[in-house]
């Protein structure tokens, strides 16, 4: 088990009172350091432009990396670019690259990237929903291109649908995208009929669904499909905004639900992927919930082969 972060990720500042604030990340890293003092931390490198260009276009790279900004500047009503945002975005995406290299190289089987800004709403050409680059998509593309994998699964349990990840891979047979999410909710995608080329599986849940409905869609639909895909690598978009304390959604989950799902993912990874899981922080906007859920998630990653 290995943990990745970078101090630059703390310096991305979308402005006072924005939900996606630096204290989210320090809550996660402080909680993990306290709970697992023995675990090694790695400094996340920057992603290269070439690595980002596997999933993003030139115009988005130019916007995020080359726009001179002196104060938080809105790219959309939710998504702001500040003076330190480009550096944070490069290290957030680079964490996934380094983690994929580590698990594929065999130096560890499990990795968790404590990073921000999150990524799963960013499409190939548009930064949106607090996301600048799609970190998990950059990691998946790296696994396919650099390591030659033919079957990479992206599992997304953030309470919001990962529209960007789905859009990037919906016609790529090497990547399967599976998501549970609250609906109706931003970004209003992720309906059951959105299937890509058969490589996309969405399980929308109504507000107030709670633990039983959440576990049921994973147990009955998503986990069997994941196992059937026989992933060589499992990537996780780990958003903890489904927790009952989260101010942005109403899915009413507990930390134990994230622990349960993590253990189930570990079992699939052990069976098909030589145990390999790379998990990356996405959303989660209540600090107490972030602390409890990230510790529960990492404990299960360790517990199953980390
Ligand atoms: Zn979210």
C-alpha cells in the first residue's frame, strides 16, 4: 500500500466559501497519517503534456496551464482557475500516473492518491464541476498506452456521475466505466440507458436511498459486471460525498458502506488483476466524513493485499 500527495494540491484556491477547499485535502492526509503512521507517502510528480494529451485536447491544456491569472477566475460557475491551479492540476494527474507505474511495476499492489482538484467531471475538452483535468482518465489512458493493458476498469462511487470519464471512454473497449450516483443531481448524466459501446454501466440512485439501496445495486448489477470484465487493473474514483453528512447531496451513506464496497473491489482485483487497485480522491465536502471515509477506504485497501 502506498499513498500519494503533493503540497501543490493544497494551493489550488477556488476562492473563499467554495466547497472544494484546501482543508478537504489536509483533513484526508492528516487522518491517514494518524491512522496509518507506518504507511509510506510518495510525492506525486507532475503529469507531462503528452500524458494529459492522451485524454484532453490542446485547447484545454492551454486554458489550464497557460492562462495568466492573478486571482480566482471562473471557467464555469463552479470551476475556478487561480494562480496556483495549474501546478495543482499537474500534480493531481501525475499522482495517478505514478501510482499506476508503481502497481504495474510490482513495487506495491494498492495505492491511494490524496489529491485535488478532483477530476471526473472534466471531459476531453471542458473543465467543469470543480475539475480541471480528469485525473482518473489520465491514469486509465496511461495504463493502456504505457503498460499495454487491454482491460482497465474505472469504478466511480462519488455521489455525482463522472460524466467526463464516461465521455472520454464511451467508445474505448479497453476501459469499462461503472458508476453509482445520486439522480437527480449535477451533472444530470448517468442514466441507465447510457451504455457506451457496452463498456459503461450506470446505476442512478434516488436522494435518500441509503446503505441498503447502494449495496444492492453494487451487489446485483455493478460488481458482477466488473467481475465479468476481468479487469487487469481496477481504478477507483473515490468520492465520499455520498456520506450522510455531505452538504452537496442526499444519498445518506455511512463510512461503513465505502469500506464494504472497497473490500468487494479488493476481492475482484485479487481474482483478476493480481490485486492491483489505484484509488484517487474525487469529491467529499464534509471534513468529518472525509476523515472517517478515507480511513475506512484505505484500511480495506490494505486489508486485501495492500
Ligand atoms: Zn462528487
